[in-house]
C-alpha cells in the first residue's frame, strides 16, 4: 500500500506593478534557512533592479527566521546603494516580532497595506504630469 502525500511549496511569490515606478513582491509562506536562498534570488532577479520602489508584502509570511532577516538587510543595503526604496507591508506578528526582537524594526519603512505604501510614495505624485 502506497501513501500519496501532496507536497506544498513552503515559499511562493507573486509580482505586480501597481504603478510604473513601483513593483510589489508578495511573499507567501515560511522564510527560513532552507527558503532564504530562493527569497534572495527572487529579490535580486529583477525586483530591485527594475523599479524605483519595491513594496515587499510580507503579510502572508507565516515564519521569518534569521536567514530571512539577513536577506532583508542585504536587500535594503543594495537598494540604498542603487538609490531605490524598499517599503515593507509587515502587519503580521511573525514578521513584526522577528524584526523587533532583532532590533531591525527601525531600519525598515513599514506600512499596513499597499494603499498606505502608494500614498507614502511621493505625496501629490501625478502620473499624468
């Protein structure tokens, strides 16, 4: 008798462009030692290179380990060097707690939603101008 178990991917990504100068990367699942390399690859694959502002939606993240925090710190440093901006949607305990415990919460701009992120980017910005 064989037992079939369905394996689900512990980390998934979704990318959209809510504005021409903004890319949003939604991360779903667990960011730990095993999945951090995929997280890093997704960030460096183009999300940071092809946008002025990256909105990183971590609200569906269920676990954020030190390896994931390290990737965030690296991405923040790379964005700063390239004169780009990262905004985190990090309104879940799994992310907020990890950032607070490590003292990283003040090093990132965090908001509660995509609408808040877009409102925070260049107030008064008019795409038709």
